C-alpha cells in the first residue's frame, strides 16, 4: 500500500498543528484501537538529529493530530525538512507508516 504524501508548512517560533485522517483502502475509518502514533521531523531522511511532534489519536474518527510548541518549532532548521507519521499496534507490535512528506520551515520575523 502506498503511503499518502502530505506536504506541510511550519512557521518557526509559532505553535503548529495538523490533523490526518487514517482510512482503509475502501475509504472507511481505520480502527485505531490499541494503536499509538509517533511523528518526527528531520532536515533530511538520514539525519541523526530529529524533533518529535506530540501526537493524539481519536479512535472514533481515525484521526491523528500532530502538534509542536513554539519553542520546539523555533529550533527547527529552515527550509525543506522531512517528516513521517507511524502507528504501532500495542498487542502485536506491528509498525506501519501512515503519512509522510516534506515540511517547509519558514522564518518568522515577529518572534
């Protein structure tokens, strides 16, 4: 299954939030019962340094919300970065990438 690519824009020094809806191949809501989500951003895919997003799952809607506080976004590298969102099923330990893409990190003048 191809992983959906969603490109983001993050303004340095501001609060960031994005919502992703996980669906089955037929478009129905993916059951996120007993899953946890992890999301990270890196300057390039093989970079050793990364920053983590906070993640929240809403099981009923198949929604994963990722967020990052202003102090964390202030430390991101400007320009093109890469991120992904993975889910892990607690019972089996199965890990699955559900979203990926680039994140353009822009400078903020007023912070």
